[in-house]
C-alpha cells in the first residue's frame, strides 16, 4: 500500500480545507469561527461568554476540523484574544491552526479607558504607532510570537498608503485596497490577500465594487453579518423564541422587518427544495457559491448553532435558486456596472459588435448536489 494514501473522508465540512486566496497558499477551513462573542467583558453591550463556555465552543470548532478563527484586540475588551490564546496554549495547537487572526483597531475606546490608555488618540487609527501598540498587545494576549493574518480594521482617511502598507489583509474601501496593492507590488512588499466586510443575502452592496476588486486583485473575501443580524428566521423559529422568552425579530424599522420576513420565507422555500433543515444554511451557501474564495465569519455562543451552520457546506444552489433569492430584496448595482456589467459576462457594447466566446472565470467550490 502506498504511504501517500489520502485520509478518510471527514465527518465535518470544516475539515475539507481550501487555499485561502490566489495570493495566499495556506489551506484553511471554509467557515471561520467569529471571536466577537468569546470573552467575558461585554455582558452589558452585546453579551459575553465565561471562559469555560468559550473553551467548549472553541473545542467544538477545532474538534470538527476548524482551523480559522477571527478575533480582534477590541473584542470583549481584549478577553476574546486572551481566552483564545490561553485555550490554544493549553491544547498545544498554536501551529496546528490559523487560530489567531489579529484584526487591529482602537483598543482604548472604553470610558474610563484601560490602564495605560490615558492618551487614547495614540491607540487608534492606521498609523505606525497605533499598529505597533496593537500588535504588541495582541501577541501578549494570544500567547504567541506571530500573527497569521493582520487586518487593518477600518480606514482613518489620514494615514498614507506608504505608511500603512505593511500588513496582509484589510477592510478599507476598494480604491484604497487597489492603491495599497499597487504600491506593494511596486516596492517589493506583500499585497493584501483578504478583504473583510458586511455581506448577506439581504444586503448585497458588497457586490458592487468589492467582489470585482477582489477578483481582479486575487483576494479572498471574509464576510461578516452573514445571517443579517438575526433577521433570517422562520415563523416557527420566531414562535419558539417568543414562547421561550428569547428575543425574536424585535421592533425594527418596518420596511426592514418586512424584508426580513419575505427573505426568510424565500430561504425556507429553497431549503425545502435542496433538503436543508435550516434556512441559515441556504443564506451561507448563497455567499459561498456567489464567487470564489469566500470564507464566512460565523459567531454565536451555542455549539448547536455552530454545528447547524455547517449544513451550509453540504448544499448546492442552482442558478435559478440564486436568482430567486436575489429577486426578494431589490438591489441595484448602480453605475458603472449597470452600463458595462461586472465583468462576468460581456456587456452589450461588445456583443452588439460581434459573436464572442468568453473564457470562464474561476468558479466557487460547490458540494455534490443534494437536490431531490
């Protein structure tokens, strides 16, 4: 028997790894574990988790094959990084996973500020001083001597491209990313390889400039707010939450609430067609099958929700189902895409002049269809 036999098929889709991006050769899980809920300092803000429950969630993700964890120095006032670092050290798995994805922003936003943050202005922005402080603090919290991916969390409009171009991933506007990547190529530096931003089946503004930019720049996409901040729920789920005393869709702006209800109904319809148990799975699959190199960030506190979301790796959406979902909430790509297209097909300015055969773009990875 050859010593190069492949391992048996994994039980979880998290253990089917894929290359991060055309410009980053590391192989990671297709879904990232979001670390914003991990930690115990934001109980009065957006909820928190004690150390024991945080470790259980991290164990569930890792034991199912997950190796891609998203955190930030600001999350849970630093306790997210601290818990993740302690957990990885205890398990001895620092080098077994891309567990410490540092996303750096201001770390002294609290009032009163943390100890050592009396001059809060020096701890914020994209400048070299702020970046140095952030990295130093995160390395300590994460109990490590390197960071796998370093995000520049948001664009401050003051720092120059020359000063900031020393990282590997980004959350800025598309033109800033393009300028920074060109500067990196011209000066022998590493271009940005990942773009992170808000994207879901209800809010598709990400698709205007970010997706074409990522395709052209060879970048991966790491969307957050994938499940539309809890707006995607079936009526049965809403009734169950109301009966248990949990928050349902709550009181939101009326148009947003109605859009959430309509989209939830559409997702439920498609879920039945593809044999999915959960509508969130369809919402996840929509993003992952829209364009290549998409790695959704999914947080939460319950292991059962984490495992439910993995169903999104098992279903395949047809082109017709994708178009149906996109028809529920009106979306206009705007100019110039409504004139020249988004590059995936030829615009009529070209097709009216001749018969053209277009080379296919790189396609997203799709699982074997479960449609019945």
